[in-house]
């Protein structure tokens, strides 16, 4: 191995010393902290692999995106998610490689400056934070997640890369969707939560039927994740792409069924917005009667299957309760709580209108004691626009708005460029998914969600690849 790497005598000495230190460290910690030792070995293996193939780090992040509750590990009061760990290792590898190369080879990144400006406003807002410890923590999470979104286009640089990323996303979507169906049926059958993975809030005891959250923290987060792959599936359906096998219509129907079973009203509006955008951007392909019929038939099958499953709840009125829950947009305790948090966010905004009260500070602001987290967790605004206004002010909201405006404007411009059906479908589906995610963001308000910024990074990567191919084809 050392000969193959063609290392000098000094490099071999340092490599051998490093291996000795690692071996002694692992032997010491292995007898005391076996879980952490195994974790360290996996991180080390990932570091070595990504040094040679950083692309596989992105694929691992994409595959691990939905595993935010089941599959995560709680340590020292912090939930460590596998996608975050892989992303951290990949980021370190990328920075180390660039340091050794002595240059920063940077692919086009149109949202770089808006993101930097947004993070700068967050940093300034720390001065207004009452609970500085929480503010610094939230700022760190936000900065890390946004940086991952910036990193992806630096590594995903070819159509083949994007195809593999799509397959990884499709496979993980199939797995977590299948688990979601098991979760629903298992709860109806009376299996304990330790087997189904459902939180007590979402079992059949609450509404008469379970709400699917699969491996995610909550049903609304799972629905938000599903908007991305489902939008890609629909865009491919209307593209000039052969959609056969498990990655075609069957996967669309399985993920669509689970999406309905999340009973996330904001997610429903988000996916509807995504599909409308796909129709607008693919109107020439939509005129194909066969594809329209296939999508319509898929919708009918999903609706029928969902009604059958919901109708098998704990009482004869579970389907009726589902309809009442979906329609109760402006009534009930949930609506009243949202109105109260909206008023508090508006109050906080008027106190610090330019840079806000500080990142992550709405929860402490809305609490009796800003330094002690309530038993049910810190409150959120349940509307990203209002939460950004409260925590980052007008300047922070404008910076984040610029991020999405730049992406949407660039997608519309790039779609005028001739490209392959796969790339065009990915760009249309990805752009539509971001619209849907923004729509659902009006009903919840956590910005630092990994799958959102991975989706943003992949859309920017698709834009870059199409522009690069057009540049090569033009002979420039």
C-alpha cells in the first residue's frame, strides 16, 4: 500500500507513527467506550474512503438523509445524525485536500454571497441574544447545514454523479416508505412503540389512526423530505425518460401513499405547489395522454389505498376524523397556538427590526425563563418567514429570500439550454420541490434541516452541469 502511494521515507515515518497512535488510542478507548470506539473506526474509515472518492461521501449523505430519529444517536444531550457525521467528515476531507493542493478550486456557486451575508447577519444578531449559549449552538447548526449545501456542487460535477445521487435518493425513499407502511399497520395491529418507532403523539390513540413519521422526528418533517423525491419522480414521468421497475411508477405510488399517511396539511399544500410547478415547466410533455393517464391512475390508486388504510382505524369514523382534521385549518388548539406564536414573533421583530433578536432566540423569548428549556421543548413560530423576521430581522429575511430567488431565476434561465432528458427532469423536479418546501415552510420553521440544503445543493449542481455541457458543446 505504501509502495503504491509512492511515499518518501519521512512520510512513511509519520504515517507509521500516526497508525501507532491511532491503534493505541483505539485499544485504550475500546475497553471503556465500545460504542464511541466503533463510531471512531467508522469515521476513520470514512475519512480514508472520502480522501480517494469524496463523491461517495455525498452519496452517503443523500442516502442517510431521512434517518434523523431512527438511526440517530443521543450523546451528551445532542442528537447525532448519521448524515451530519458523514457531512462533517467529508467537509474536513475537502478542506484538507484543498490545503495540500494550495488552491481553492471553486465550482460556480451563485448563492455563496447571499449565504455568507445571511450568516453574517446571524453573527451580528448574537449581540442581541438573551440566551447566548443556545444562540451560538443554533448559529453553529445553521452555518454547518448551509455550508453542506454550498459544498455539494463542488463535488457533484457530472451527469453520472447526479444519476447515482438520484438512485441513492430513490432507494432510501423506498426503504423509509416501506418502513412507514409497516409503522402504520403495526400501530393498528397493537404493536408497541418500541417496535413501530412511533412517538406517542402520533399513535392511533390520538386521532383514531396513526400518523406516519417513519425514521423522521415528526410526520411534517418526513412529509417535507418526501416532497423532494416525489417531485423528481413526477418530473421524470413527464420527461422523455423510461420509468420502469421499482424506481418508476411503483415507487411513486408507495411514497405517495406514505406521504398521505403523514397527515401533514402543510406538506399537502407543498406537494400540490410542486406538482403545479412541474406542470408549468413541462407543459409540452404533459400533452402526452399516456403520461397524464398514468399519473391520474397513480393518484386514484394512492387515494383508494389511503382511504382503505385510514378506514381500518380504531373506530368506524376514522376516515371521517381524517377529513375533519385536514379541513380544520383555522380552528382548534393548534391554530390558536400558531396565532399566539405569530403575535410573539411580530412583537420580537418590532423590538429588533434589522438584525433580529438573535439566532434560535424565539424559544427563549417566548418562555417564562429564557435560560431553562421547557419540558415540551423550546417554542417555534411555525412559520419560517416570521421566525426569520424575529430572529434575523429584515436583513436576514432578505438574504435568505435572495438565496431562493437566485436559484429559481437561474433554473428558469438554464432550462432554456438544450440538455439531456435526465438532467432536465432533475432540474425541473428539484426546482419544483424547493417551491413546495418553501410553501410548507409557512407551517413550520426549522431552517437548519439537512435534506433542504442537500436539495438546494443538488439543484445548483444540476444547473452547473447543464451550463458546463452547453459550454463544451458550443466549442468554447
